């Protein structure tokens, strides 16, 4: 069964709205979670690494003030897309692994559509 | 820079045909390699992984992959595909240094026709 839960699965909202996406590890503790973004017909691109109890590490070109990441506990990381615009429409996916060198488990993803 | 290349963008096969999807990686140091599958409308699922040991890795649903270090390759194979194998396949790699993010290839779409 799924070991990483991501919510919501689909969001449609107006431009200027902030949207929060949750990623939970269900049966293990994850000190590190990853947030990816997938554009249509393209591969997943790492956005940021979410570290429990500390600031996230963002990849080059990802605006940290726009994509706020909070990793408040060992089982929950959130991604907030602030003041979303149509160009932020994408598929956002989180992943986590229980410890180093274990394969990552992916959430079901969140399809974000900004009108 | 670390990268993963998948040679085929779209592969179309008839049922029972054999499959081989190419994957090459560029990584410094030891590398972990993965193949993920994404069925239409579903999330990514792990097919198989290579960390160390036997370079021929067997995964779920009859898939296997071979790690050839000299060629920096990790090709995915299946002797006889089924219609239900229609999906997007992603090769991914990470450095063998703890909990590190994955670098994905661009994916290969497999369409299996009856």
C-alpha cells in the first residue's frame, strides 16, 4: 500500500490564491522529503529538499519566496505555492525515504491548475 | 553535472514483443539506479532498483535491468510485453551518499498494441 500520502490530489483556483499541498509519510519517519515538479510530457524536476526542523534547500531557479516549504515534523512536509499564477500550473509530487539508501516512495501527486 | 539520459521518447510494440529501454547516466562516484513506471492517471511506482551486487536486477511484473558500469548504462528489459505495460517509464539515479534526491531521465512512453 501507499506509504506516502499527498493531499490534495487536484486543485483548481484563481490567480493570486495561495495553495498548500501536504505530504505525509504514513508508516515511517522521514527526516528528508523531496518536492518535484512535472510539466506535461516532461520528466520530474527536483524543486527542493525539505529537511525536518530546518530550512529547505532549493534548486537553482526555484523561488523560495514563492514555493514555501515547511517540514514541521518527521512525518509531514508542506509546500505552499504563494500568489499562484497560471504559469505555476503543474503536477507537484513529493517523495520520502525512511533512511539513507532506501528507495524513495512517491505521493500520488497534486495537479494544480491556476485559472 | 549529474544527468540521466533515456534514448527513446516513445516506443510502440505489439503484444508479446520483447522490450528494451535504454538508460545512461553521468554521475561521479557510486550511484544508485532505479526504474519507475507511471501508469496513466497513477503515481510513480518503483519497478526495480540497483544499489550494489549482482548487476542483473529483477523487478516486479517480469521486468529486469542490467547495470553495465563500463557503459554507464542501466537498460530495462522485458521478454514479452503485455497491453497492461502501456505506461511511462522513468530511469533515475542518485548518489550513494545517504538520503539524496533522484535525478530523472525524461521518460519513455511505451504503447503496447494488440
